[in-house]
């Protein structure tokens, strides 16, 4: 499995790298889509602070995980499936609550991982460092779920992005 993570140092790659390595995934990171364009990807994860959309149309991926606010980007990418995360009830991955050092991740609709086994609607409790933004954590959780990490193992496999 080939996974690309387009981020500006939000910690998404660091949060998922160990779990993806265990699954045999080849992970590439880039601060601009041109850095990821040479490799066909099964999954492209767009972090909340990703910039430089001008070259995004050159990136080929089977599935793209992106912030809901970046919806127009999904149309520019050559992807078969787009999954959104964010604070809108229209996003596939959002959160239903934030309490102290915990986030309750809500899977709003069925999610089809790369391997094809469906993840049903549900809520999952994940650790969130005090003061950290929940959006990079949603992105990291989405990467792992789409890569086939079972929901019940998600909290144990995810290294929360730093605050």
C-alpha cells in the first residue's frame, strides 16, 4: 500500500507512521503536491494546513482524505473516492465531543477502507493532548481507518499529534 501525506508539519505522518509500517505501507510525505505527484498512491491524506493546491491535479490516488473545507480540491484530484474530515456534520469524520485530553471521533457514515471492509457509523474515544488541535488527529485517525486498522484498535495504534 502506498500512502502520501501532504502536510505542513502538523504531525499527521508522525502520528500514523508506526502503525502504517506494521501494515507494510510505503509512506511518502510532502509539503506540496508536486512532491507526491511522481508516485501513484492508494491513499492521499491532506492535512488541515496543506497549501499549494496549484499542482494537486497531478497527484494520482485511489482515495483522498481531506478537510471538508477543501471540497473543491477533491474535484481537482484524480481520485476514485473522497473522504472528508472536519467540524461540519456533512464531513464523514468529525467529533462529537472534546473533553480534557479526549476526543470522541464520530464516523458519520459508512467508510470504505482500501481493503474494502466497511467501517460502520460509530463513535470512538481517542487521546488528544491538552491544547492540541483536533483536526490533525481526525486526519491521522482517518488515515489509519482507511488503511484498514480496525476501529477497536485505533486508539492503541494512533500517536496523537503534538500540541
